[in-house]
C-alpha cells in the first residue's frame, strides 16, 4: 500500500527546504519535520527591537556558482553587501583575513613590499603539513600564527591546534594585496528582509510540522513516506553504532545597546583567551536601519551534547574514518543524507544548496 508521502524531510534548513521545494515542483508529496519551534534551521532570522538579527551566527551569502546564485535569486533580492571582518588584539583592530594592510600595521612597516618580504621571511614552509599548527607556522610564521590564529582556533574547537586538521585553516585565505573583503566570490550579498522569506517561499504549499522530534516517534514517521531525507547528525541516525562523531556547539548572547552603533564592522573577532567569546556580531551592518539603538551578539563556543545544537562537524582523521562507516550504512538504507551534519562536511550555504539541487536532480532523473 502506498504511503501518504513520497518524501519525509527531517530538518527545515537550507538542504531540507531546497530539496522539498524541488520535489514539490515535480509533483511529489512532501512532509517536512523540524524539532525546533520554527522553520529555517540555522539561517533563521529574528526581528528584535525592529532590527533583523541572525539567530545562529552571521550568514553572508557568497558563491561562484552561477546556478546556485540564480536559484536563490528567485526568492529574494540581495543587498550589495561585502563582508569585512576585523580582529582585536591589545585594543587595536586589524584586518582579517590577513592581507597586506594587516602586515603593514602588525609589523609597523609602511612600505608594502617590505612588509611582504618580512612576512615571507617568517615562514617555515613544507611540502606537506600534518596538522593545522604545522600549516599555520609554515604559511604565516610563528608570530602571526600565535597572535591571529592559535587562541581563537583553540577556543572555537576546544582542541590544541596540533590536533586539528589543515582543512580548517584552508578556509582562511592569506592575501598579499590590500583586498579587505572576507570573501572573493563573484556573487555576494544578504537577502533584503533576511532569510525567513526565502524559507517560506521554498516551503510554500508543502506540509510542515514544527516542535516535532523525528526520533521520539521514529517508527511512525518512517511508515509515513516512501523515502526519508535526513539532515541531522548521521551518528544519531544509526544509534552511534561506530561511536559518537564530534561536533562543536555555540551559545549566543544578545544585547540591546542604546546607541546607533557598537562597533565599526559587522563582525569583530576576539582571539585572546582572556575573552570567553570568539566574536561579536552587530546586526545593523547587515540590515541597515535608521534607529538610535543597536543589537550585538556574542558567540561562545561550547562542547556539543544532545541538549544543545551541533553547528560544526570536527572533520579530522578519526571522525572521517567513523563517518565513512556511517555513510556506508546510509547507502544500504532508504535514507537520503544532506547538509553539514548528515554529510559531515563544513559546508557554506551555497554548498548546501548545490548539494540539495544535485541530489534532487539525481532522484528526479531516476524516477523518470
């Protein structure tokens, strides 16, 4: 007997919402579940004191993928926002990622070429690096690594940098020019009105249920659909059979401040271990508004456990080995996996969308 739904999608973040939208367009009946009391996953916005805030960390859309950019622009127009980040050391702001302006300021050398030469002389490059610390010292030298990278990274991941993979550092470019934009992608911006309208449009006409934990009534939900799309932690899906995978969590602390702006940039990083938080986000820079108050959010890294939310997979060799075992199980099951947690990838938004579009195309092609 045919089940009520063609697809049950567990999680209403970008992967689940894009996948559901594509299937709905192709005549499939979908049901989307989310254990939170709202839809949208980590891109969800909340309006506080008139200001649109990013509830789960700063989300700046950026991509070189024209297909993804054209897809997302069906649902929103974008502010021409170029993301710039500063980092504070000894009460001074430095540009980050590291560029020639950072080097000139840090080394107190006015001439660009002289600053670059001094920087290059600090490096200890190798053909291969075994861990993040080796790579950082090799590519930027001990001084820059110690002040700009080490403490921030160890706070964020709660691990010594010598025990972290090089892939984390690979996300942070080093520029020997004066480009101060955080991203270099061709397409960049923040949607006018935030991300909520995008999620609402993606899920238009699709049945959704919030405050619904798939695992609390798993047998029932599995009986409701021909196939299940799962976007949560893959190890939880298979009852931690090969051990728990590692994720990092965050705690967000919002504060309303009665002055027009708190800081000159949307994001300022605080690498020093004297700070419990890693960065402060000021949301008015993302969504300009003429009001006399502002809202900031401090981000506090935390260990992950089942009572809080996983945000970042720890993609080191040990976890990758365990993940490969879970992925092999998934191939034998009726589950379709998608997103950061289920695919155990440190994805950005455009990569999640690209993955959802690709997997939905594959399934549509198989069913034709």
